[in-house]
């Protein structure tokens, strides 16, 4: 009854990154996690919560975070001491392709008879190749696998066949791969909290470890949370693995499934009981249509929301939308991934294919309606973008600052499309149409690429407009120019400007040094790379922007003691109620075995 049914292991991007010298560069500079990609997918917690609600014991161990936190953290010792019925790994985005499989090999080393399960978008795309690895037994496919994993855990507990479980790819004892039909594609997301913070808080005292569930390295200092509004997307951006066509190909999803406004509001109110940090509302909820949008905005206005909310914009908005956010919330911010200031590129790519005038009108409206911060992201390496196209995005940033009188609420970022083209996106499936030359196609090719000496060689592509060298150089040149613009307009202080300028130039020099090292015989390269380790580590995080530029400042990290106490007491009693579910489940298992005998 007390045995763990499933243990989720979130692996680092590269195993063991603590020993390898790899110049990851700016590939993670505009996301909360480090180049180790220690942030686990939000779906892990919804799967774990669904299983626990049904009487199973599920533990999450963020190995990547633990390895970052402590150089002495012994992964093999931890794994050897575990004894679940199933080990599970996320392979949602390809940057985890190396570490996840390597840690799965360690699992099989110490637990050769324990099943190993993989899931996530990348795992779903490469399911047949992935399950062919000796260390992998099952792959669950699709974007909504809570029910599938539950059925698999029951089958493993009771020793029954898995051939009827939908969305499952598995191996027979003779090694033959079996692909069950992908038919479980729910239209409604209200059956699960995505992510489930209640599970995370319960698991802290259930398994007596806070650090196993920490999402990313700085989270305890900056505990921003996020809520997913949908699975699937109405947009079809050519380079996005979460686009409409990618979800159709990978998950058999023809339209997005949304969480209802009521459930989203319930989750927001729960999170504000934990602390006053901003809450990021993932995906543009307006995709669900005008009725959904109206209901959600009305509930926001009626609820006593205390936290700042951050919204993604997938298409323009005006005074009616921003005015209602301003009325409903104490503070709000928005994020726009513009990718390019050039309309023809956006139109070809499918990302915000509207005029710059409409983009600027949206920015003007947001600023007029008291939006606290507007993050605008540009990208290098997108289809039909030349070197000059990429670098001149900085001129557009200066133009916007001039247009809006240097408003410091405008925050600009530029980053490469890296390290890989997402499998399933239109550019990956039709590279010639979008002007891409791909260096890696298979899962194993991407796995090995992650161990290359610098992010230039990790890049899985170049375009008909830019070589790998030009993509790297355009990224650093644009970052240098943007850093100068930020200083000139007073967006950053002189000290931060000088620090970023130094790191960008140092990173560019390191790239060139590595280029010379790779020309040496293989036997000499490792020693030379090791000599550069300290320099490489200095520029592997926050190379092209400051650590705090992406953050939304707030005063109190945690709620007052009484509020937190009430939440914890409620979750403690919830854990006791789940204990009775486990008792019933154990008795059911015993009855099943008796009947079989």
C-alpha cells in the first residue's frame, strides 16, 4: 500500500553536464531555467495528481535541479535506492533527448525488471525509435495522458495485458514494437489541474523533500507560477512544435481543448493563497472564442484577484480588452513573441501576420490601459530572414521607444531559434518549403548533437538565408546593439550594460576558440575543452540579457502564516482521504490476484 507506484525523474538536458564542457550560449536566456533545462513540463504534475486521486503513490524528483543545486548529488545512489513499480521520464522538448535516455539507462542498470515509461510531445513524435532503446519499455503518446498512465499503472500492478490501452507504444518480450491506436484525445481539460500545485505542495510533506519538486534553480527566490489554458493551438506558426498542424500530427488533435474560465479562476485563487508572485497564463485564452473570453474577463472582474497576471498575446488587442484587464486586476503584464519586425517574414512564418501598425496600436492601447510590463521577443534563424533582417530588429526596438517616448515598460529581447527545429512543426516536416537545411532528423542524431562543443554545432539547421556561422554572429551582433539601445534609453543601468557587453563579446570569442579546437585531432579536443571550462561556464547563462530583465518585481514571496497554515491543513487532510483510496485499491488488487489464481 505504501510502495510508490510511479516515480517521475526529470533529467538534465545533458548527462552529466557537471563534467562536460559545452558552450550552450544563449539558448535558454529567455526562459526561466538554465541551459540544464531543469524546469519540468507542467503536465507531469497533472498526471501525478490524477494518479494520486485514484489511490496511487507518485513521487516527482527533479534530478536536474538537484544536480545543479549540489555538485555532490549522486544520481546513481538516489536511483539505486528507489523501488517503484514504474519509472517515468518526460521528453516533451528535444533538449532533454540526451539526459532522459542516459538516466533511463542508469535506471535499467539498477532495476532491470522495472518498466520505464516515456511521454511528451517529442516522445510521441519519436515513439517507435524511442521504444527501440533497451532502456525504454513504454511510450505514452498525445497531449493528455493522465488516463492512459493510470490504465498502465493498473495493468502493471495487476499483471494484465496492455494491448487495449490507447495511445500506448510498447514492446513484446521478443522485442517486437506494438503501436496501439491514438484514440484518447479529450475535448475538455477540466478533469485535471494543469499544472497541479496542490499535488506539488502535498508531495513536499508526503515525501519529506522540498527540493525534489522545485521547478527551476531560482524558483525559491522568485516563485512565479503558471497555468495552462489549453492543450493545442489555433495558430499554425511554421517553426512551433505546439502549432495546430504539429498537434494534429503528433497528438491526433484537430482543435484545442480548453480549461473552463471557472476552473482557471479557482486555480488563480488557490495560487494567491500561497504567495503574491505573478501568475503566468500560458497560451492566449482568446483562442477559445468570444464567449469564453467574455466569461473569463467577467469572472476576473468579479473575483478578488490580488496577484499580477501575465498574459500571452497571439494576435492584436485594443482598449476593450486591456481596459477590462486593468479594471479587474491590481497589475497585469503581457508577452508578445513578434519574432520579426518585417511583415513579409511574419506572414510567411504565420506568426502575427498583421501589419506593424496593428502591432503598434496594441502596444499603445496596453500602455494607455496601465499595463505594467510588455515583453517583446525577436528571433534569429526564422524562415526567409537574412543577417541584416535579424540585426535590424534592434532598429525597430529603437523606433518603438521613440514612438512611445522611451516608455520603460517596453522590454525587448532577441534570441536564436535554438537548439533545434521542433519535430512536427511545418518547417521540420517540409524544410525545403521554408528554406531549411537540416543536420539532424532522428532522435539519436539530436541526442548526440547535444554533446557537441558549442551551440553553433548543436544547431540542427541552417537556412537558405543564413549559415550556422551567420545565425550565431547575427544573434550576438543583435544582442550587442540591443544592449546599447537599452542603455541609451535608460532601460538598464550602466553596470548591467557593461556586464552584458563583456559577456556577449567573451561568448563570441569563445565560439571562435572552439571553432579552432574542433579542427584538432579528436584525442586533443577534450583536454583543450576542459581548459576552457571556467570561461565557458561564465557565459552559459544570461549571456545576452540580464537575469532580472525577464522578471516582474513583487514584494512578498509567500502569503502570511495564517493563510499558508489553512492551505497546508486542508492539503494534509486531503492526503489522509487519499490514504483510504490506497487501502481500497490494495484490497482490489488482492481480490484480483485471488480470482486469477
